């Protein structure tokens, strides 16, 4: 009995096949990192919305802005350049966006 390699690897050398596997691994890690960054945005925004203490607000705004900034950077690393939809989806407050330099 003989085995054939998958059709997408039939013409590829071993080095190309290994690079393709590495490329898939990198894409999977980018997606996982994007998910973790999104989770952090959700958590920091929830703390900001749920806390009524005015003395804590600047710290919570700073944490939320850092989380959103990291999320935007991770999105851009994944090739996603426009953030309008996620700003609406996460309902990111203007006070957080202002800390990022957005209008």
C-alpha cells in the first residue's frame, strides 16, 4: 500500500512544508493573542462601568486605555486596520479613546 501526501503538499519540498506548518502555528498564536486581548478589554471596561468611586476612575481609565491600545495593536498585527466596528461592539467610552489620541 502506498500513501500520497496531501495535494497541497504534493509539489512542496520538506522545507516549504515545514514553513507552512510554522505559518499556521503563527496564525493560530496571533488569533489566540487577539482573543486574550479582547477578553482583557471586556474585563477592564466592565470594571470601569461598574465602579462609582471617582477616586479610582483615573486608574480604571488608564487600565482600560492600555487594554484597548494593546487590543488595537494585536488587531493590526492580524491585518485588521479599521477599529470602528469593535469600538461600537465593545462600547468603548470616549474617555478611553481620548487617552489613545482618538477623536
